[in-house]
């Protein structure tokens, strides 16, 4: 603290692990210096304490004499170079993603698939939507890689699946938020296989069109997330797309609004397009904003699918890497939402009492059995 002989230092936080490695009686030495502009700070003195002493908080036990050992040796009348008083001390336990999952937080997983014409005609092998009898296309691979993992955090395994950028039968209207299963009332599909089935059904019934609008599906999932904000549910939207985004301003606004809600967005870019706009939405380097308003949290993770296609054809390893990188930020994003709302994990439900073993009904043997346990 500059220009004062009576400094009051700001509060700061430090992990207990870094402070004393969990040893509450380990000696902690505090040194006090007088700041000099040229960096040759003058040593004023030092004192020692411990976590256990600091934990007493503001009291007579936490007023410390700051002593310069050299001065003490030279001057008989030297007492100290001043005192340091502890003003406050608090310990907060950090909650983890697993603490919330154990406490019953459900992950609601929604998929949105790009049906714009830039994907190519699904009946041709050059199309990103081509359904080969021998292997999954990029959309199905990306969906399976992420879905196979995230499905285990959702107990009912019912996943809404949406499409955008297509003309729908029977009247050919363009939609940016249509259910892949054709059911407007309930777009949920049963498991990852159910989503793939609905995806293939849509490819046979809709006409690929455009433009590439994200805002409607982001807003769709945000409505679900907004309905339950007590920490018991968290929504994850997976968008798989091939192209340059058409409604960037509206999407940014939708994401900034969604950042206040219990949700995260994963974007996987398939094909060879330039994905500069997706990198901007990711917000790792610069937090996204809309109309001068910054997003409260970074909730978007973008990865280009082409970075994970193994040239040797070993899709198992490359898809595992894709899933790992895509899902890497979800735990921290979930915890950051819970912390921002002051939501603590619920205690895990008690394990049910084991029931006494039931003896199967059978005819007792003629002679007694001797069992060694």
C-alpha cells in the first residue's frame, strides 16, 4: 500500500492446500516490506503464524509483532517494527461437478442438426448428410461421440432433437426449429439410437434449404433452462453445423441472455468451411457481448470436426478425443452457474439398507452341507 504508514491490505484468497498443504499447525512466515519504486524494497520485519491460529479470526491472538531480527540483535531497546492485525478469516469449501451430480443434478441434453443446402444432396456420397450403408456420416459420428457420454448424466434418456434450415412438408415452409421425430408436441427421442433414427427419418422427408440460423434453437433450449433454476437441472445444447452462421447478431443476443441460465452450448463444425464466427462465439479469447452487454459466463465450446478425423481410419480413438475436448468445459461451466446463484450441492441420497438375503425355494439336500466362508 503506497503513501501510508498504516496500511490496510485488501482481502485475498489462497487454497488451503497452497497455504499449508492441509497441515493446520505448519509454520507460516509473513514478511513485511517497504515498497521502493526501483524494486529495492526495504525489509521491515516478519512474524510467524499457522492456519490453526489464523482460523481464530479477529481476536487478541491474531495481533502480531513485526520483528526485524537484525535490529533486535543490535539494539537492546528494540521491541518491534509495528504490529499486524488480522481483520477477517473465512474458509469456503469448493464444490465440484461431481458433488452436484451426486446430489441429483440432471443434465438435459438437446441436439440441433443443420439441414441447410450447403451440406449437399443427401443422396450423393459427397454430401455431409450422405447415409452410407457402411459407415456413419460426420453428423452421426459427432452426435454419437458426445451423446454416448452425456446420456449417462440424464436418468430418463429422453433427448429433444431439433433440425434447422429446412423446408418442411407438406407446404414447404422453412423452419429453424423443427422436431426430427415430426412430433411438435414432444421432440424427445429415446436414447442416442432414437435421435439417429429421427435424424435419418428427417433426411428422407425434409428439403435441405437455408439460411443457417442458430438463435431459434438456442432460445428453444433457453426456455427449458429458464423453467428450472434451482440447481436440479442443467441443459446442454449440442449444435452440429457445416456452415457460416447467418444470424450472428441474434445468436449473440440469445447466448448473452442464456449465459444467466443453467445451460451450456457445444458447437461441432463439420465439413471444410471457415468457422471464424464459431470461434468468436466460443468466447475463450474475448467474452462475447450483445448491444454492449457482456455474457455473464462463457457457455460456448466450439470444435471443428476435421481436427479429429483420424487418417488411419481409426474412428474409435478420434471420436473419444472429440468427446473429451467437447465436454471438457461443461463441468466448470455448471459449477460457475451454481456458484453465481449461490446454489450448494444437495447431499447424496442415502444408500438403501441391504435387504436380508432371501433363501431360494428349493428342496433341502438329504445330507447337511458343510460350507467354508
